């Protein structure tokens, strides 16, 4: 009898984990499509932005080269000075070009919205002024719209929200909601920001599906949903890794040299042309 009870307990525990905290890892967008075909209007779908919806065309700006990029920025800061580094690096953000990780995501999100399923973007991105960018929220939303991502369609009547006062830990990030996008700075946890947002809009979804490329973000949201008995499917989406290639350090070095001297950002293609043919081809 004890063995039977133990078996039932284990089975129920496994069922609970599947229903409330299932995390899938995949490079295949089709897996995401299959998961989302069975959901209904009681479900909130959340997408990370960087490396899930779009990623930089230039190698040095990609996440796999973050350490190399940080080192080049550090060297640049030493030369231009602490007071000017934000202005200079903001030039990169204003000039960089992104491309979709998978264009099929655009139609997928549009279809969800047309079926009255709420879709939210959740991104680790600073807010407010940054260097030459007057408002980073507007800049990021503009990037998304340029690829056909219109998250505001799921929240047509919802105004901008500063969620700082709803954060349970006052030392945590200062999340901001705007046009269907929830912004959390680099120090903040996505689960805590999502908690503050749902508290503000007074929504308790039956289930949440969250697509992100980083396991720590999925675990952060999984912790929140477990505390609130919300069903959860997390998808660690790693398709962007298919684009991974060795960094051309000469191109990256030239890009930062031009940035320092001419206060402009040149693409990988431009930098490669300069290295091959010289300044006369600029």
C-alpha cells in the first residue's frame, strides 16, 4: 500500500512540474508554433527581444562576442573619457542594423493577436535617456516596429506605467511598461518585473508561455509563476546560435577606431571593404 501511495505522489509531483514549470530547449521555431497552437485567451505569451526576435548584423555586437565588445568599449572609455562614453556608444545603437532571428515569428505574433491572445515583450533594456538617445524605450520600440513587431496591439488601451513602486524589493530594477513592451534594466529579474506588471494591470493569467534565449530568465519567471499557481511553459530558444561564427577581430578593431575618430559606426561590410581596398573606397 505504501508503495502505491508513493507512486501516486511521485506521479502527481511530475504532473505538477509539467503543468506549472515545464521548460523546453529548442532551436526550431516549429516547436514554438506547435506549443502555441493549443493555447487559448487565458494564456499570456511573452517574448524576449534580443536573440529571440532580432539580433545585430555586425559580429562584434552579438551576444556571443559580448566579452570582446566590453573590452573594446573599456579601451574606448579610457581614450574618450568617462563623461563622453555614453554619447559615443549610443552612436552604435542608433546606427546598428538588426535582422529577425526567424521572420516566421512576425506572422506568429500577429496571428496570436488577431485571435485575442495577449502577447507581451519582456526585455533587459535600460530606460530613459542614454547618450544621444533621448528615450531608450522609444528607440527599442522603433526597432521592433521596423521588423513588423507591434506589441501594443495586445494592449490598445493601456498607458505607460512606471513599475518601480510595485517592486517588492526597492533595491531591484526600475521596470517600465510602454506599448506592449516591459523594460527591465540589466540588474533586474524578469520574474519580479512581470509580477509588478501583472499586479498593476490586475491580470492573473491561467498560464504563461515565455520564450527567452537565457535559462536564468526562464527560471526567474518560473519561480514567479510557481508562487502564484500559474501554469507555465518556458522555451529556451537557441536558434540564434546557428548564426554563430568566429569573430573577425580586425573588423571589430577598425569599427571602434572609426567610431572614436569620426563619431560614426560602420558595418561589417564597410569595415571589410576598407581593410581590403583602403580609404578611397569609403
